[in-house]
C-alpha cells in the first residue's frame, strides 16, 4: 500500500503542478475526462487508462488518510486540496473500487483551516460565500470524513465555533494521523505548499 500511496501522490502532484489554471482545461483532456462519482468541478475528473496495472483488489479495503495543508490563495474558488480529495475519490472509483470499500479521512491543518469556516464567518472575513462547504458536503455524502487540527485553529486565532460542523475538531493533525495509521489507513499527502 505504501508504494501505491507514493505513486498516487506523484500522479496527483504532477496534475496539480502541470501549469494549468483551474479554469483552463486543454482539449486533449476535456475530450476524454470522466467523472465516476463527483462532478462539482471540472478538475475532479480522471483520465481513463487502458490495461492499467494495480487494478482493484477485492481482498483490500481502501483506507486513506489525506493530508491537507497550505494557505488560502483565492477565497472565491474551491481550495485545490479539497478538489484533490474529490479527485482521489474519483480515481479510486475509476480503478474499480466499490464505494463500500473506500474509507477516506481528510485531515486539515495550517492556514487552510480558513477554508472550512462557517458561511457567516467566511463572508465576514472574505466578503464572498464559502465555495468549499458544498464540496465538503458532497464528499461527506459519499462517506469522506473531515477533521481539523485544533492546534491550527487556535494558532490561526479562529474560534472553534467558527468552524463548519461538517468538519470534526481534533486535538492535532499529528495525533489524528497517528490514530488513523493505527487503524490501518495509508497516508497520502495532497498538498503542494
């Protein structure tokens, strides 16, 4: 599973760092991209790969702990790491993994904690609606669990009451990853900051 995690991380970072802005999809991608489960943004799609190795194995449970960190870059767009959570889910589904075999836990820490503010607080701070909450809700509806590092919340001077109830507050990202590891989750870093 560790090799799978490394390969998946490299593929995701390649796409994230490919130089395309979120709103510029080249024709060679647009003409072939698919959306197995989630389609709330064009960049959560996946490209079909014929005869791919490492296909779905029914003997495995696909338990992934996703590391989401960074800072707020554009308050008007869904944060790129949240898009990568959706894309990771779509990649698993495109690889043949049934929904009931997928367990994903996204752990948010660092400055990106501002992306999960309740609507009222986000509008007060950024003067626009929070574009991340609908994406998080769509992912939660598919079983993805979201956690936020309490240390990052406090260090960023955010009140616990300002965090969306879609995200569960933990004491820290570190202790959450330790617990998830002990529960058999594979670690996957989705951030590129």
